[in-house]
């Protein structure tokens, strides 16, 4: 008797796509309504500026992680140099 395989996740994926599409449409509609309110355009502009600033801060924080790694390496190098200079001074 041949076994039939049931597709797993395909119906769930379609349902998730529909949900995301509906959510996107609702968000776009809400933004459109917001821009129509008095001062709404200023609010949307402020939100977009905030998003840009958060993106810039995110990039800077990523740069800080790299700098911390470099500083840690330099601290190890300095500690090694101190140890070697102390051993040379004690040997003289």
C-alpha cells in the first residue's frame, strides 16, 4: 500500500503570509490616517528621523565592540611587555 505524504508547513506558511500581508496593509493604512491628522505629517517625519538615528547608533555600537576587542588585545600585549621588562631588569 503506497503511503501518501502530507505536506508539512505549506499551509502554515500560506497562513503566515496572509497574516503578514494583512498586518502590512493595516500598518500602511494607519500611517496614511496618521498623516491626515493635524500634525500627523510632523509625527511621521519625527518617527523616520528617529529610525535613522537609531540606525546610526547601532552602527556606532557595532564599532565599539570592535574597539573593545582591539583594546583587550593591546592590554594583553602591554602586560606581556611589562613582564618581560621586569624579568630583564631582575636579571641585570
